[in-house]
């Protein structure tokens, strides 16, 4: 399965899962020039962690506001 990359140094990135019963994922990253693939892979993982943290923060903030609103309605 291939994916588009937001990183201009990456020509191709993709992954495949070897088998549903195995907990292995193969990644393929093809870079432009002599850039080692590990660098954009590391950046991609860090960006993914940032996105996940943002989603979690947004969810927790929304739940807090929802609970506060519910408490106001019950009073």
C-alpha cells in the first residue's frame, strides 16, 4: 500500500502488513538524493505523535466542556 508524502525529500513511502496473525509491519521509504531513509521515517513518527497528542488534547477538552455543560443543565 503506497501513500503520498508531505515531505519533499521523500519520493515514495508505504507499508504492508505481512499477515493479520503476525504483529509485523514492513515500511518502504524511498528518498530523493542521498538522504538516509531513517531521517524522514523518524520525522514522520514524531509528526504522528504530535497529531495524536493534539487529538487527545482536543477530545479531553471537549469532554470536560461537555461534562460542565451537563452539570449546569442538571442544576
